[in-house]
DNA sequence: AGTAATTACGAGGTACGTAACAATC
DNA sequence: GATTGTTACGTACCTCGTAATTACT
């Protein structure tokens, strides 16, 4: 008995006739007919009640279909498990405290590790460290190096927060601004910004923070309203600097250095990415 | 992916090496090696970590073995279901009120229906009728014909009870005896005698009935003790008539006529046996 | 040396598709 | 006549086993 026969049996049950099943399976009637005869011989049971030109499943046949379904379901689960495994093998899970390092790391991976896909996750500092230790992620991006013998850490990139406002805004002409200057303004903020959200809440206690979940809607609002927002001057965001002023924020808390961290026993692929990112970080 | 590969994988896991598994499966190393490579290709995963002359299951391999076990377990269940079905198809279940008709029917089946096996069950009259109606048995043997339009009944055989005692027994020389004569005697009785047990209890209320479950022990006791017992003079029991007297019992209740009953819609095999038994019954 | 795995190669068998046939709707 | 299933037949592919090769213990 082989799985192919069970798949065929299932098809016959589904299609009603051997011919139709043969068509569905992209094989020929005689082939399928023979195969079913073999299955019958193997099980020692007629599975079809046959008139000269009709083969209909009998009781034993229905029993066989039922069991075949179970066997094939297990086979499917096996395949799914391996698909999952394959997926796991080409994804690198990154726990990061901010989105910008994910983008940077993503571009490195796309350029130099085709086939590998990042699975980024925004978390707190403690959670990032925790996930790395627990193998819940392969790489962590934190604001402080993780001081453990089992973990390797390198400085990866810095991020500087800028204030963006319509040209007519009272602070638009300033060379720099401070959080104190900005406190009280209304800000549009994308939800997925990691630890920056805490920074906003802490240093702009009197501001109204409008949180937007949807990235597309967020971009729409930026372009179509007069609301202030934050940016880090990544090239992609340079869309309409003509209509907007972009002013650096002076406070130390508006500047972050990120560290890329991996376990010492990381698999080859992770090591390679870590290595590449280290060089990229050194270049920048 | 085919079941054969999963069986092979399981064997490799069990035997530790491909060579050993090949031996166990009565095939050759190269064949098994190729087969495993195919499975790996099919699953898109290396299942073994290979040095030049050693192939050890890796994590993916162990995952595969685990799932293979599940798939093969389902296959086994399917085979078991069909073995069970096959067994059901060559067994005829008989619900009988006494053992003697079972023996007679058994000899008919053995002679003329090789391959068919009887599955006899000793029950009461009501239970026999009930089982026949419920399809819990294929044939019923009762003391009265079942008067139902859905059931066919024919007289099958008669059984006459005899009294057996050591030659020195006070009743050994009698031409006939009655239950009244026997009442008070101690009897050895085999447990599986159907309705005859009720007859004993009813007509020999003062006798001590020693019930023996085990057939072999029962025969031993008959041959080695002076205990009285009952017999129906079937040829097999003629062992030592020299040492024992066998006296017919006169009472009407010591004579039974059995009827063989089948459902009107019985399958061919049951009909054939019913037919054969009817002729045999007519002959006797 | 001995064991274990892979590769090469030739033979055998098996399963496929085409074609012919039979029977039912 | 169209559809459905089985049988016949020739081919192609696939898998098997033997033998040779390589590497590790």
C-alpha cells in the first residue's frame, strides 16, 4: 500500500467516477483503474461494486476512504511541519527596541543575503535581552550593549530625532529645538516606534500625541494635514521637504545608539549577518 | 513521499545505521541510501548529518521519524480495520441454546465450507432470537421455531440426554431412568451446556451439581472419578464405555429438538450454510 | 583491516500511455 | 453515440543489486 494509491482513492471518492478522478489527477483511466485494483488486492477486499461500466464505492470502499483520509491527514501534517521548518530556516528573528535599526538591517539582508527574510519584532530593552537568551529571537537590537559572556554585541547605528512641521509653524525657522520647546504641541505619531513612544510621553507630558496604527494612513495624514511629527531623516522620508521644515532636536534623549547582539552559539547564517552588519556599522 | 520511505526511515532510526537497517529490511545499503536521499529531497531537508562514512539523524531527521511514526500508525490502523473486516467476512456467528447443535453445525461447515469459521455463542432462547433480529448473529439455534416473516426456520437435529455412571452404580443396570430416579445424586456438569443447565436445576432440585468450567479438567474428572454425569452419546464421547454404564433418560424434558434460524435477508454464505444444514437435518 | 556510506552501472521489473474492447445510459 | 470501465501491448523509466570507491575507526 502506498500513499499515492490513497490519494487516488480519495480522488475517486471525491469525483464519483474513475474517469473523472483520472482527469483530476492528470493521469489516464487505465492507470487509475489498475492502481485501484492493486489497492483492493493489497487490502484483500473489493472496494468497488462494479457493473460492467460503473465502479461505485461499497462499504469496504467507504471504510477505506475514511482511513485513507486519516493517513493522508497525517502526511499533510508532516509536510506542514517541514514547510514550517524550512520557513524557520530562512527567517532571522530580530527583537528590536526601535524600527529604524530593523530597516537598516533589512536593507543589509536584502542586499547581501538573498533568500533570508527578517522577522522583526518591536519590544522593550529587557524583553529584547530576554528573547535573545531564550532563543526566541536570533538577533537583538538594544540601546545598551548586553554584558554577558554568551552574547556578542557591537555598535550598529545611531538615530537622531528631528522635528517636522509646516513651514508656517512658529518653530519652523529654528536651527534646533528642545523637548521643552515642543512640549504642548500636538503630534502625529506612528504606533510602531518602539522606545521612542516612551520618550515622547516622558519629555512631552503636555503634548497631545495622536497615535496612528496604520502606516498608510499615517503617511496620508502627514501629507495632507498641518500636524507636527517626528522623523529621523532616513532617505525614504524626504518626500516633501519643500512644504515642511525639519529641525534637529538638541536634547541628548533625542539621540540613540543601537547595539546589535547575537548569542555566541548562533548558527552560521546569523553569524554572517552579524558580521556584515558589523562592517556596515563601522563604515557608517 | 511514499510509505515505504517512512518505513525505511523508521528502521534506520531504530537500527542506528543505514547498513543495519538495510539488513533488517532485507535490502541493500545502496538502495536504502538512495531512498533516504530521495526522502530528503522530497522534504527539502537534510535528515542526516553525514560524515563520509556515517549518517546520523539530525533535528529534522528526528522530527521526520516522529511524524513518520504517526503516519505509519494510521496506516497500521487501516490495515487492522481491514483485517478485522476480512475476519468478519469469513466468520459466521451462531447464537445457540445448547452446545451440541454448534458441534453438528461446526462439522458441516468444516466439511463443506472450508475457510469459514463459526463463532458460536451459548445464550438463552430469547437472547438467540434477539441477536438474530439485531444482526448480532447470522444464525440462531433455538428449541422453538421463530415465527416471524423475516426469519426462516428449519428443524435441525434432536438431542437425547443420557445418564452416565460407573458400572457399580445402583442405576447402572437400568434400561431407562427418570429425573426422579436421579434426583439427589451428585453430578459433574460442564459449565457450557446452555439450557440443559436449567433442566438440571429444575428437575434435579435435590442433586448436588458440580460445575466445571474447564473442558480438559472436566474430561479428566470423568475418567478418573466415580462421579455421575450426562452425555448425549455423540461419537467422540465413546471413550470408555466399558467402565461406564450409559442409560437413556425417559422424561420428555431430556429430549430436545433444535431449529436452525436465519434472517430472510441473510448474505449468500449464510444461506449456503443454512441450505446445507437443512439437507443434513433431513438426512438425519 | 574492517565497517559504513556513496557512486557507477547493468539488468530486470514495473507502471505508464495508447489502443482496442465491452457494456451501459 | 457518448461515457465508463477493463484488457492488451509495447515502451520507457525507475529501482534494484553487484561492484567499485572513499573515508573513518
